[in-house]
C-alpha cells in the first residue's frame, strides 16, 4: 500500500502518513494516528477504491458552514457493479436500502445513526472531542455513530454519492461480512457495559432504537438460520409446515412481515437509486439471509478467538 501511494504522490496538496506497524492492525488505529496531524476545520474518510461525486467536498463544506450544529454528514454509498452477479446484486440492493432509506429516516428522526466506513464527513472539533475512533473496534464507523448519539451531536445524511464495488465471490464477501457482524457485537457489548448511563446519555427513545437496531442485526440472522433448520427437520419428518392454528400462524405471519418489510425497503431504495434492474435477483433474499447467518456464526467464533482481527477485503478497481 505504501509503495502504491508513493508511486502516485506528486500533488503538493496530498501527503502520505505512514502508520507504525503495531497492533491493532486496524483501519481506526491508522485514522487515530493521523488525526492529530490534520489541519483545517473538517475531515473526511474515503476508502482507497472509492469514487465520490466531484462536488461532494464542496457540498459538505457549504453545509457545515450553513449549519453550525451539524457534527457529521454521511454521503450515500452506491454499489456500481450490481449487474456482475447475483451476490453483487443482493449487496447493491442492501446498500440502496441502507443508505437511501434507513439512514435518511434515522437522521430525520434524530435517532442514532450507524455510519458507513467511508464518505463520512466530520467537523474536526467534534471528532477530537469524542477522542477519535475506537482502534480496537472492527466496525469503527458504527461505534462512532453511537458515540456521536451519546454526546447528542447532530448527524445527517449528505445528498451526494460515492461509488464502490461489491465483492463478486463468496469467500471475500463472507470475510467482510464476518468482520462487520463481529464489529456490531463489539459495539453492542461496549455500549451496554453501563445501560443506565447509556439511557442517560442518549435518552430513552434513542437508547431503545440502539438496542433494537444493533441486537436485531446480530440476532435476526441466527433466528433465520434456526428457522431454516426447523423447516428442514419438519420436512424430513413429514410434519405439516402450516396447520392454520396457534404457533404456525404466528411464525408464518412473522416470516411474511420480515420478508415483506425488507422487500419494500429494498424496492424503495432501488427506486431512489434508479436501479430497478436489480429487483429480480432479490427473490434470492432467503439464501442471502442464510449466508448472513453463516457470517454471524463465524463472527461469534472470531469474537472469542481473535476479536481484533481485521479481514482485508480485496477490491477490483472502480472504473471512473
């Protein structure tokens, strides 16, 4: 990485900061190392493969100028290789729902906002007041979003897009998703060390949203996996899957509500992103959720064996 950056340096506005090779070898550790060296009023995090809109920095700076209470802005992340396969299509739709529907709604309602790991713009004074990033959290973006909420600092979405590539192969996808799920577990554990103080910091409503949102991200894939196993056992034993009474009605209703609400959010996100061509592969959503279940189980094992291990996702170059 250092050699690749050095080969392209030449613009006097750009400099390279080499982070000492020491544990934890994580992205937030590198950001914390560079933070004291930052000059100016604002800072933004981009992944190396990102292609942000050309006017994104200008838009963010103007908004910071016009809204003095704004501490952070999260730009939209768009997956631009969703047509390259079913896995990329499902990933792209997931991002469309998250960055086009869920995060704008949470920001509008002034609720805790789990940031994306890139294209988040900060007022540097607010970032330093928080102490920067948690160097040991492997989803430092989500953790920082929760800490902004605990300080009651305002976070909003930015009407600008950054293009990224989704993993095209299962193994890189699984490694990346395992890291994400492990980071959500870390975030949930850290912020629940003192639940009373969490409520005092956030307020009852935002704290409840945090618990439901983060715990739901962790537990829902495990429940989905359990449901799949139960269905297979029932089929193997020849037991009727639906008898129209009691628990089977409740479970079927929950299943339809879960898939229905997810498909509705995904569809709205794809409409806003103008990517309706990716709607048909969403029929594979049950399979995608099973893959997330596998990543969640891997994350549980990883949390116990190597909690701060950072899987580095391989990326193809994004076409400009």
